[in-house]
C-alpha cells in the first residue's frame, strides 16, 4: 500500500501552486521513450520548464538561436549523469502585482521581491521552507546569499555568464566577464575553463584584487589578494564559483569554473 500525501497538506499554507515557494515551482518531470538510456532513474539536476524548448530541438537535430529563452537541452541527462549540469536556477513570478523572484543552488534558495524583502532557505534540510534563515546566516550561507543576490540582479537585466547557456555576446558558453554595480569593464580572465585542477587569472589592471573560490555550498576553498596575474589550485571534479573584489570589498566580477578531472 502506498500513501499519497497531497501537496497542500505537505507544504505550509501559502506555499502551494501560485507561489514562488517549492510547492509552486517544483513539479515532476517524467520522460520516457526512444533515446532515454537511463530508465528507472531519478535525477536531481536543476532543470527548468524552458529547457524543454531546446531539448525538443536537440531531439530533432536542430539548434536554438543564441540561448533562446535561456533554455538548455536536458538530452545529455537522458544518457548519463551530469554532476555539473546546472549550478544556479532562477525563476520569477508576479504575486498580486508584486514581482518576486527565486534563485537557488542544489542546497540553498534565495527569494526576493521588488519591495526589498528577502527569504533564505536550506532546501536539503527544509524543503517545506518553513524556517527562514535570512537573519541567522553563518559565514558560508552569507557567501551563497551574496552570490545568488548578484546572479539574480544579472538575470533580471540581461544575459548571465553563469547560466550554462551560450547567449548574449558569448563565443563559448559562459566565457564573458560580469561587472556588477558599475559601467566600467573590469577585465579578469581565468583559464583554462574547464580546468584540470588549476587556473590562471590574468588581471588587466594594477588594481589590488581579492580573488576567492567557493564551493556551491558557500565554503571558501581558496583566497588570494594580488595586484598581478596569478594561479589558483582547485579541489577535485566539480563546479566552483569565483568572486573578485576590490580593496573595499566591492564585488567586481563573478564567474563559474568547471573542474573535469
């Protein structure tokens, strides 16, 4: 006998369909048929309804144009596990005339609205989103909050360089630099990306910069203050976030690094 619990009885009141919470955003995606090589598998990758657009085109051997609708084909997931399929997911919603948006990693989710209100949840330990951590964040969670807040600001106003999609003026996926809070281009090149465990950072100015590498959980894995080009070692296979700040701790640039080994 299998016990089925209706969603309205699982999620708190107001967290169901028609909301920005998991009860409103999270839906099952079941795929079967020719080309599905991972039968009977539950995959936890972050996907979006818009991904179906490019997936269908991919199945027809057609290409989407310049990341149309910020869509990424999930066809590779039907063939094998993809640990780095998507690092950050984003969605927005008009809640009775108030624009609200959510940005998340596998573990953490930030909810914001145009009134300046914020909520922060640990979805691994609190899928119901009943414990808002926004006023009790530890250092690692603060790092994730900052990363998600900046990523949401970018996606709400244009193309992202951390969305795993070829779009905007990118030549290769996510190869562009992101400058936050300034019209001045602050050029830091980091390569190779994907990497085998070490990256080189080339600074195009003599400005003192603080370079930090994070895990997706917000843990600082490497940090260096420098005024010149440098190299950083990275842990094993996975996806990592890089953040460059100036001496006043202002975020100048963010990016994503994939380690393949």
